[in-house]
């Protein structure tokens, strides 16, 4: 069977459903234990400047790539691609827990290119002189939509495939990219993974 036939065959076995969800609903889902963020699918953690630029993107309604999740039998979402985006939101509103289960320090925003007045703002007031989002801004932020894709590929399958890709990539094989597609790894995740291995991309 040739490459094109293999890709076509595998593509028929894999499906994904896309939909939009408000940030407020995603926050509630995470707070209730319905979203599991896996740090192994993150590359270098974002800096405060990067987190601030992402919050800026949400406030300005800029396009945001979809978050890819795999749904477990118990209904919990395993985040496959988009962990840094979600963790940035959760940490900003003060509910993100690190890998040890401890609450992370809520993010204090920094000035950005288009919203320099963001500098020093937080979701909640942490001191008497702190800057905080107004009720309107909080409502608008929570009403903003994130796009999700639920894939039929499980977290275990992806972890297994990525281990194989790591071994191949160390040898610089061009077959790695095509093997990943045939194995059913989402294109965005595959590109991100290879970028992290070779130190390129964002």
C-alpha cells in the first residue's frame, strides 16, 4: 500500500468534532475537574509577557488556534494541544494548579503593544493599590469564545507515537513527519513537537 493510500486509510479511522465554548464555561469545567492539562505536551512555559499578549488577544477578539482535546471514558478532557493557552487563562483568574496540585500565583499582566494600559492589572484585587478588571471587562472576557476540537485519538496513542517520533527525530529522519501523519497525530501537534525538538518556531 502506497503512502497516499495509507494516509487515506488512517484518516477514515480518525475523526474530530469542533465547537466553540465560552471562557466562563471552560473555567467552570476546569474548576470541576473536567479538564486535565498535561505538562508533557507543553514546550517551554510562557513568560509573563507572553501570557499578557495572549490575554490581550482575547480582549481584542483576535483569532486563536483551536484547543485539541481527547475525551476519556469518564468524560474528562485530556488537553493535547493548547495547554499553555488554557493554563494562561486559568492562572490569570487564579484557579490554575501546577503539577503538584498547588495553586499557582495569579498572573499580573504587563503592558502589551496594543494595550499598554494592561500593565499591573489582575483578575482580582490582591492589595489595596492593585488594578483589577471592571465587572464589564470580566463579563466580556468570560463571554469570549474558545474553539475546541475533540479528537478520537487517545492520549495514550499520542504519547506512544511521540516517543517513537522523538527517537526518529534524533536521527534527523525526514520520514518522521510522514510517519506522524500516518500514525494519526494531529498536524498542529506534530509540527509543534518537531519544532520543540529542533529549537525552532514559537
